[in-house]
C-alpha cells in the first residue's frame, strides 16, 4: 500500500508540471490583456473589441489592463516578467516590437527573446494625406516639389519614433528628398495642423484619417499597403504611384511570457482564430480600416523579425528617452 501511495504521489507531481495541468489550473481564472498605451487610443480601442470575443472562446474572463509608457514597452516588460501560465498576455502594437528596440535609450525587454508569439490579430496601413491647398496632388508631383524645394515640406507625426514619423523618414530615404519632421503629442493635433496648413502633410492610420479624407478636409495621396484598402478604394498604393520598394504597415499581435507551454500557445492561438472569425467583430474593424491577420505564431514571429531589420536602417541617429 505504501508503495502505491508513493507512486501516486510521483505521478501527481509530474502532472502538476505538465502544460495540460497548467491549463486546467488556470481555467476559469481572469486573463489580463495588457495594452502598452493609455486608454482611449487606437491600440486600446482594438484590444477592447478583441477582449470579449477572446473571452467567449476561452470560456473565462478577459479584461484589458493599460500599462502605458516607453512606447508600449512597459506593458511588454510586465508580460515578459510574468509567470508563464497564460493569465497575463500582451496585446502588442508593432512599433513596440520592431521600432522601440532601435530608438529607446533603454529597452526594458527583448521582443525577440523575452516573450512568446501566440497569434497575429490585425494588420493596418497608413495613408499619406496632404493639405488640400498644396501645389501637388500625387506622389510624383510631391517628389518633384520636394526636390525643387529642399527642407520646405514639413510632415507631422505622433512623436519622435512613432510609426508615422518613420514612415516619413522611409519616404524621404526612398525618394531622395529632404523633409522636415514636426513631432506632436499624438496624431490628432498633427492632423489639425495639416488641415490648417501649418504643416504640409502626414502619414496616419487609415482608420483615423478616413473621416478627414471623406469630408474633404485633407487629400489622400497614397496608401502604404501592397494592395488598395477597401475603405479607400480610389486611393492608389505607393507602388502604383511609382515607389516599388515602399511598403509600410503596422499590426497587432498576441504575445505571452517567455517559456509559455506549447499546449497553451496552441490553445490561445486557436481561441484567437475563432474570435477573429466572428462577423460582428470583422465588420467593426473593417469600418476602422483594419484587415484581419490570422495565422500561426511563426507567422507573427517572422513578420516581427523582418520589420525589426527594416527599421534598423531607417532609425539610425534617432533616439528617445
């Protein structure tokens, strides 16, 4: 009898350390979905649409938790340091994973090593908008004007190192032009100054810019995606406008702590895929200019690695605290 009891204890000890046991132990507990930005912004808004859909598929509560700071890196660092039990996840925006490592003076975690890719969620593109009274209406006209007037054209962004700042840097690099960058504290004040003519242009997320374009307050010149965006079907891509090597997009992806068990990654990936399949969620995100991006953890990891390499060149000489 004593031998049987000892054997049973050994089996129980093994079970407690296997991934399936971890899944069973955390079932029903609240999952905290960390957003690295303040409430009310585009990343937070997307996460709050995603959370209830993921909750339904997991069969447990999912709540959004904002941990703003360092361009989203503080949120990622919290998840990187969390126990690998699936109860603290990171709703990551691509700039945190691919741009911040190059420009932050002190990056608190390594996006390539300290977190586990789980699932892609959304993909988005920027649109180049210009003040409607500018003497250029197309990309070739803009390039010609910029070359004839070095440093005269100013573009706005949400701040130093923001994705739309680097979209402008990449545009200047690819076209051989010299532009003046004017950083703002967010996209909205930059757009206000484009409308008012204080600056000439800016890159903005399609979902944010669409209403300004449709109301005629700014002119959309080109989108930065490979294909035309369904919410702006009449606006050409940069490729169509003559910049064959210009393609810039952002994305949101789901990450967990390092060493997250493979079974748990699979469960969360499958739940994410099912959550994204709902028609209501797809319709809401389409209205905001997002494209669903569904796939494997490896698909997410591969894209992050490619873009990390891309921005390494563009960000040279740029550093923020």
